[in-house]
C-alpha cells in the first residue's frame, strides 16, 4: 500500500493540526456529519468533467489496512502514549484527551459510510463524486478528521486520470481525422512521469490514472498498484507495457561513433522487435540524414521497429518541422522538414485510405520531453497539414503534464453539507461573500447524484435534501455505498473502470 511508516506517522495524527481540536468545537449534541467530495472548478480550458478515481485505493489502503495495522491491532496503551507524547510537545496541552481514541479503538473499525459514483465515471464540475458520513453518533468527529488524508491521497489520481483522458480524446480525434490506426492509440500516450514526480507513491498513483486511458508506461510501480488495489492481473490482461530503450549514458559510452552504436544496438543487441534509441546526443539531424540512411538495409531487414527519440528542442518543431512557420531561424533545411518528414524521405511508407502518409512500420518517432496537451495538439495539427497521419508519433507524457498540477487544478474539496444535532437535521453550507466567482460556495443538505434530463444525459447534483428525501430517491442515485463500518462493499476492477473512461472518448 503506502510507504508510510507507523513509527513516523501515527494513525490518529494523519491530519492537519487543526483537525485535532475540531471534535471539541462542534455544538454539544452533534451526532452525525456528512461531507461531499466535489471538483469545484477547472483550470484546464475545455475540461468540464473530471474522472472519478482513487476511492477504492483509499478505502483499502487507509480505511482498512493502515488503521487496522497501525491503530486497531496495536495495544491501546501504546497508541495513547504515542499520541500524548506528540500532542503535549507540539500543542502545549500537558494532558491531551484520549477518551475518544479509546472508544474508537474498542469499537475495532472506522465507523464511516462512503458512497461514490462508479470509478471511471466522468463527473461534471460541482457534482459530488463521493460522500462520507459517520455511522455511530459518538464518532461524529471521524468524518472530517479523514478530510485531510482523503484529499491528500485522492486529488492526484483523479487529476491524472482526467488529464490522461483528455490526451486519449485528443489522440483519438486526430487519428480519426488523419486515418490513423485507432488500435495504436492506446500505445501512443506513454507515461514518462516517474522521475519527475514528488515520490514513488505519487508516481504510482498518477501512473495508475494514466493507465485508465492508455497501456503504454515506463512507470512500473503503477502496475502493481493496480494489481493491489483494482484487481488487475498482468497474467490475464494488458495492464501496462513498454519496450527496450537506450538513454544518453548508453549512447555516450560508445564515444562519438554513433554509427557503430546504432549498428551494435540494431544488429547484435536487438536484431528483432521494438527498440527506442535516444538520438540527440550530438546532432539529431545528422542521425536522420547521415547515420540512418547508412543503416537502411539493416533496419528494413529487421523484424521490428526502430523508434527514434529526439529529446531536446521545441517538440512541435523537432517532430513536425518548421516549414511555413515563423520559427525556422537556422537555415537548415532538415529542421524545416522535421523528424517525420526526414524519416519518410529515407524509409518511405504508405498512403492510408484518407490520403495521409504513414511511415514504414520499421521506423517511428517518440518525443518525451515537456509534452503537454497543447503541444500534442499542435504536433497533430502540423502533421495533418503536412499530409501525415497523427499516429506516426508516440508521446512520452511526463512530469511536465502530471506534476504540473495541484488540488486546485480541478478545485477539489471535501466539505460538510449536513449535520444532525440532538436528533435535528441541519442543512449547512458555505458561501463566502469575498468569493466573487462563487467557486467555494458549497452544496447544502444531503445529496443525490442522478442523470439530468439534458442532451448527453449528464450527471447533476440534487442537494438540499433531508435524509428521508435522499432515501426516497435512492433508486435514481448514482452514488453507491463502497465502504461501511470497516468493510469494503464494492471491489471494482481495472477492466470495468477503463471501460467507463473509454466510453467517453
């Protein structure tokens, strides 16, 4: 599951400091607290639905495994001593209260109910993906104690899954426009993000989001992540895959004899199959116009594909050329043509049914430096304008995409909208006057998420409900109980979640 160590991160302290005191601040008689997880806004133009993902992971990893191992299975005296030591030396309370933790420990499970839309569902902005509430009155404080941990663990997989879906939509669209092979598109977006993420665990979560829309990845930990938390099985399905590839240390180790390096790699190390070779160690254009033509016979005789990888410069210009643009300054005709055109001139290919050029299957291009959605679209457009199918290129989608995001990319928040105090239900909400765009205005009351009577039948939120009203609408509610009182209720699979995501692209 997580790399968290219980000797460093005690279970009762997996929160912001201010959560510690909230239990004693609620009105006397508070019995239940109900909160909703919502994407409130989008910072990515054109993206107004967000992929639900990460809930089952959170339930298994934390609500069950972590709290069981690091709280319920430990002697309470040990847990309490750890808690008292920490709180007394950080918050200045010499005798911190532990009775609430004793009661929870004696109960033996986290008394919360989590309801969520099926993972992989595309959820419109300002519609809840998930709700959480306590199931026993004594533990009203548990609902929002979990807010910090839940938010920290879940915003990223949701965000990565959403952005990956946008790449898949873009690449599908351009493949259709240019007659590209749609069966190749799952491999056209390849996850290169691991080394640029903030840690191993983040790489695994983000990479798992990528794999809902694609099967190409170099982020190995995302595959066991999906096996552990989403019932994937690499012996029965293609979860993620990659190919052998060189790096600059390999190419530099051959000295300046690039021709010899290519020949050794292609004829002795990988005489068959796919292999990617980083090609900008010295002069990328010399590789395309001087080295590869000398190896043309060997390349065309291989049972496999040589994938050329440029790794510096402007991705759009390097891949698709600058001819007809304002950005060709060197006067080098090779730069004006770009990698795909130069490979075409040496190796040729075919013209597809829509009249676009497709490189010979023995060669291809992958670009994995600083790729963004905008650059992928620009490359596809420029290839289209030059008469090439968009599927001549694979994109290494790295941390420039998956790390350049925050919780605010889609405005995620887990906020309370309903409480019960001394048997009285109260619909609560926040609506700051200083929030002119009303991004932080919350829903109120209990919520049902159901299909709207509108084109495309999008989901919408029906809020302001009492508990009885919510229960009366249960038959239309897309929110389903996935965890309750220490037990996982829904155990979904990667295959099902991928199907939901791909149904929208």
